[in-house]
């Protein structure tokens, strides 16, 4: 078995995470249950921070909180010295409510509202990463109304193909994100910001995609950054202060995934930018990265209870669990693959292939297909699905009026509730009956 950091098997044959018996956790908190290994999370934060300090005189690690944004997670990440990247008013509000310094926050997103921009400007956050011309107009208007300036970076769309699922490519020309470089939109945006009284032309940004295992796209990104920065210097007389390389570093979902060490990507970015800037006589800027999945993904595990088995002769065996696309939509969205174990029978040989199905009324509601499980797998057993820290709770919904699960932190044999399980009363709290229906 290829267990993650902090996982083990105890004398009962149960899977443990950071010293906590997952079967006991399932009984105590109920299932489905999101479990985050706090020690693993802190370790990943420190690895990124250490690598940036090693290869850059000035460098920032901004946790991409869209992966998992809760007060507890943000507090941990902040305590490890990382900044926070937010992509909505809700994420920004959560960070501010958690007590994160505004100077450690940036606001992202391709369709920001005026209210979100106002929240950012009022709180003097570090930077807004602009994504469109109408947005630049809104930023200008808000800053003027509040008589407050703001740092603005430009999100570039340089047409880089990372050979990943189409839904997680974010730098190709036919993409909703950023300003096109090839068609001249990006340089026009830079000119607008540079001529503004209220917007400070601060940096350039590009997130090229997710689950990237090759270094080559980041090498290409560095070349695009330096080419564009030199173009801005030549045409506008402005020097870009920061290059934000985004995130997208791949993680391990199954044994087929072979992610590189985080440091390898950062070393490559450092070497590439140092060489390119030297060749073009361009001052080396502050460099930022925005890891999300690669910080939180593998630290998360989801626990389920088996509700029953259904065998279709000569076709497939389905294992019915109490979760589904309401708490993990990634399989339906991206055809995601996972590693799964029977947490209550870890010492039994996992050589019976079953497909773990959710409880939603959709044929596509699957957790993972054709995964090895014990032959004795039966109703009441506890399942553990690994690498669910990123984009599982974040994308959860009340589809079929299911409740969003609880989320707990585990560390050194202790567990703590970080998100309460929703109740049916919570789901119906905002429902109203018009007078004529009463």
C-alpha cells in the first residue's frame, strides 16, 4: 500500500492519520467526513517557504485558498508565514475575519463585482490581479470614490499549452482568463494602469493550469514574462516589480501520478528568470507563486460508510457509499481518479475491483471507478479516499438536498472540529413560503 505521510495501520488493522484511528473518527463525527492532517499541511507550507527563501532573495508564497478556504486552514497557513490568494468576496471576507493582515492578501478572479473590489480597496490589501478592461474601469471608479490607490497586477494569457484536461488549462488563447499577449490586450491594459492616478502598475501574473508534472511549461512562462516586461519597459517606460508564476504543481492521486518535488519547480523558475533577466539587462523582480492543491491536496482524506454492495454479473460491482457528487464533484467534472482503501480492513488483501458510487440521483455520481478493495467489503465498513484536501469541500453543494460534511483537523493523536456538519434545518433556513402558498 502506498500510504501518504502521517498514515499508518494500527493493531486493529485500521487506517490511522496522524495517530488517529479513522474508524473511531467516523464513529465520533459521522460520515462523510473530511479529514485534514495538520502536521502534513504545515510541512508542505514550510517546504514551499524554504525553497523560495533558498532560490530567491525576495519571494512570496501565496496560498491559493480556492483549494480550501476555511478559518482554521487560513490561520494555519498564515502562521507558517504564507500569504493568501483569494478569488471572491467570500474568500476575501473569510481571510479578513480570520485576522489575516490585508497586506498578505490578494484578490483574483475573472469576473469581480464592484462590491468585491470595494472590499479589497477599503481594506488596503496587497494587490488586485486584474483580468479584464471593464474590471480596470471598475477599479479606477472605486479607487476614485474612496480616494485610495491600489496595487494592480495584470493577468496574462500567453497561449501556453500544458497538455492537461481542458477544464484546468488557464493560459491558452481560447480561455476566459486574463489579457491576451499576442493580440496586444495585455500591453494596452498595462498602459491604462500606468496612466492611472489610482492604480499602481505592480506586477504581471499567469497561472498556466493545474496538475502539471513537467517543468517545461514553467520555463516557457518565464520567457513570456521577461519578453512582456521588456515590452512594457520599452513602450511605457515602466519597470514591472513582481512576477507571479501562479501554481499548478501536480500532486499524487494514484500510483500513475509522478509529481516532482516542489523545490524542482522553484529552482527551475529561479534559474530561468535569472538567466533571461541577465540577458535582457532587466532587474530581477520579486517572484511569487500561488500553490493551492500542492499544499492542501494530499493532506486531506475523506471517510465514508458503505451502505451496500450491488453486483452486476460479468459487468461490475458497485459499492454504495454515503457520499457523492454533493461533497466530491471532481470525478463528474474532470473524470478524476483516486486511491481508496477499506479503512476498517487494511490488513486484508485489496484485490477485488469495485466502483465506489455516490448516493445522488445521477449515473455520473461516482467517487472512483474500478478500485481494489477486500473481498469481504460489506455494509458498515469505512472507506478512506485519499488526496481530497483540494477542491472537495470547496466545491461541495446541497444537491439532492444532501448536507455538506464536517471537516476536522487531526494532529498527533488528537482531532478538532473545524467545520460543522450541516443539518437539514440549515438547508431549509433560507426557504420562504410566499403568503399565497400558506
